[in-house]
């Protein structure tokens, strides 16, 4: 649930941000494709060139295999995004992360 919540939070942010901001310049100079030419949402999937998808998959695969070291504890990848010396404060922060992740899962479903 933690991993799905985090992915949903990234997805929700990634769905909203292009409505307000697009990078200047070219996504694919060889194809003459500008960032501003790429539509928002799921319609963007068909506009990204095949080599772009290969780069995305290679980057994600590299991080999954070599950077994020999973040790069996859910949400523990060798670095702490949420930390606190006070156990009660840490528990509250972790519960807030779960709640926000659940909300993001519902939000991204609603955006389709």
C-alpha cells in the first residue's frame, strides 16, 4: 500500500503539472516535436517517440535494479523521507503518508 500510494502521488502530480507548466524547447529535435505539442493526460502516450519510451524504461529499470535497495521492510529503501526522534510524531507522519497515498489513488482514478 505504501508503494502504490507513493506511485499514485507521483502520478497525480504528473497529471496536474502539465496543465500549468511545459518545458520550453524540443522533446525530440530529430522529429521536430516540441514539449508544447504533447497533449496532457493519456493522449501523451501516443505522442512520445519509441526511443523516448526506451529511455524512460531504461532509467526506471536502472533505479529499480541498482539504486533502490529493498531489504524486506515496506517503504525502507535506504533513505528516510519521513523521520522523527519522537515515536508518536513518526507514527503520525506515517499515518498521514498512508492517508495521502489513499487519497492520491482515488484522485488519479478520477482523473481518467
